């Protein structure tokens, strides 16, 4: 059992008059679950991020409930309930598209105690039930170990989380190194929550991270992909990236990007990447769509550029080098973060379209405009201009080309001398020969 290295705290009950949480800001579905479990004779509390966010004036989207009812007992109370999970057995109470996640109070225990399993110090199953006090102590951060009840509308604090929320500090419960070894992704979670909330990570929780960063190599790539989406598509991407850099996690999570940024002496790649993440944050704030494909195109562009330069220095044909660089960067990254093909293929298309924007031949221009990935690729070109002002002419041309009728664009290309040009005799291509270029 992990020993709690935090100062011991007695239960503190923060009365309704001393906190700012109002039922008006809580999902009606969550309130129904809380009241109905109470009526059935169980303890039930709103817990975790929702309580934390409500205390600082936020508007949580997800509302989780903790209770002393077992998952089977929760299902007996709610017909609209299903049980999920192996690592953590949970009850999902469904209200249309809204799901209220209900977890039974859990306790720490030994490796051979109850339904709990560790592999190499990493928790892979944890279904030992306990009291609300046990549940609070085994949570990750003090700010996430606060409980709001509808019986008296108070907040219950067992680990000093209320003060930490007021101070905007993210503090681990328990001995930090042991907690990170138990679940290495907790290091990413610390960075993500600090970026999201504007909190600082307590020194005791921050100091071990650089030395333990390589533990992420053992985390499931699919889980790291999910964590990346939470980190970079929630409106705090730029702050999260800076946090990864600051705490030594970037070189483990995105090693080739980190190497490329370190070797880029003029800092242009880093400026472009940060601008791309800032633009992503702006789109999220404006409720505009953001895609993992474009996000990863931004995050891995420095790695692509570095690999492309290496191949071209070896004399590899430019078109071949571009495809080979895209493939190598993608393969290397997906060993760490499981980027699905439905995102990696569009990401590569965005990269591989960039050289086309320098071409003005009529057929090439019209083919580029008709490409299904044109809009994303053009947005990426605009982003590149932030770090490479010499791309301004290309951006201006393609911005105008999109607004012209086909005949107007064709006439413009002829006037600019960018038509088909003199025909050149081509050597007949042998059947089955591979096509270079586009």
C-alpha cells in the first residue's frame, strides 16, 4: 500500500455558505443520480474534476459520482444503467446522450488483496472497495479528492484539497515517485491539468517527473493517443506543450520533434509549432472544429522537416524523400502514440501537398484546388508563413485562386505566364514503372 506522504488532514466539511457551488450549475442528470442513490439508502457525492471546476467558477461538462453502492447495486437502482470496465469496474447511468459515471468508493490494498493486480509496479486492475475516506486518499491529486453532497450541500475534504484549489496548486496524494510508477500517465495528467486550470504543480510532485519520464515507454500507445487528444484539443494546447517541455516529457512523448526543435538554430520550427497550437486553442474557444490529423501535422512537422533534410542531403530524389520522410516519422511516432490511419494518412497528405503550392502550371493549379485535402493544406501553408515570411506570395496567390471562377483563374494564369508552357517530348513510361513526383 502506498504510504501517504502528505500531512495528515482530518475531515473538513465546508458548509454551503463557505463555497460557491450551486445546484443550478450541476447537470440535472447528475442531481437525479445523487438524490436517487440517497433515497435508496446509499451515500452518494459529486466528486473529482466537476467539484474542483465548480469551486473556481468553471463550467464542467462531465459529472462523476462516487458512492458506497457496488456497481451491481447501482444497476439495481437504475434501469438505464450498464456496467463497464476491467481495470475499474464502473456503472454508467444513461440519460439520452448524457452519461453519469458512478464509481464505488475504492481503497488501496496489497497486490494479492481482493480484486487488485499490479504488473511491474503498474496498476492494471483496481476493484477493492472501501470507505469514502479510503477513496479520497487513493485519488491522484488533492484538488480531485473533494466530495459534494446534496444531503446538506456541503463539500467534504479529507486531504486538504479545498485549500489547494483556492491556492491554484496541483499536489499529489501519496509519495510522488510511487504514484507515478503506479501509473506513468499520471505525469501527463499533471501537466494537462496544470495547463487547463492555470495551476502550478507542487514542487514535490514536479521534481521527480524528468527522471521518471521514460516510464511512459511502457504505457499503452492507444492510451497515450487518448491522453494527447485530451491535452491538445481542449483549448490549452500551447500551455500543455510548454509544460511537456518544461518537465522533460516532450523528448519521451515526441522524441523526433524534440530533437528537431533542439537542432533548429533559428527557432522557426518552434515558432510555427507554437502558433499552430495557439490557433488550435483559438478554434476551440470559438467552437470551431479541430481535427487530430491537423494537430499531429503541426506537432510532427519539425520531425518531418528534419528527416526530409537528412534524406535530401543523401541525394534522394525530392519527391521520394518527401514520401519516405513522412512514412518514417509516422512509423516511429506510432510506436509511442497510436495514431490511427484515419488521421495519419490525412496528416501526410497535408505535408506532401506543401511543395505543390509553389507550382503555377494551369493543370497543377486546378488539380491542387480540387484535392480533398486542399483546405487543410492551405491552412497549413498559412501557418508555415508565420515562421517563413517568404511564403507570403504563395499564400496570396492561393487565397485569391480559391475565390475565382475557373475561367477567371485560367485567364489569370495565362496573363502571369503560368499556363501549360511549351510542350516537351516525354519518354514513354514503361508499363509497371513507378511514378515519381505527384
